[in-house]
C-alpha cells in the first residue's frame, strides 16, 4: 500500500486514493475491457458512494503534457 501522508495528487483529506495501485503488468491491452474491470470493482465496493464518477487522463510523452 502506498504512503498517503504526503499525497502527490489533490484529494480531500477524508478521501485519499488508497484502494490499489496501477502496475503496468496489470493493464489490459483493450482499454474498454480495462474500464469495465475497474467499473465492476467500484460497483462491488460497498464503501464507494459514487462508482460511476471517474476522470480519465492521458499523458503525452516525452513532454508530459496532461489531458483529461
């Protein structure tokens, strides 16, 4: 589990992102299949109050330009 005492991303203190991490070996090559896996996990999580809320971001390399 990652250390959330000094978060890299902004999130209210009551909701830090500690559910899991994304490892390259776990990424499905089909982005739609990957989304459905994440969504199904969120639906099953009884602590998740808004499983349908999400922001997808891509990063352009090598510039690091972010697009959401």
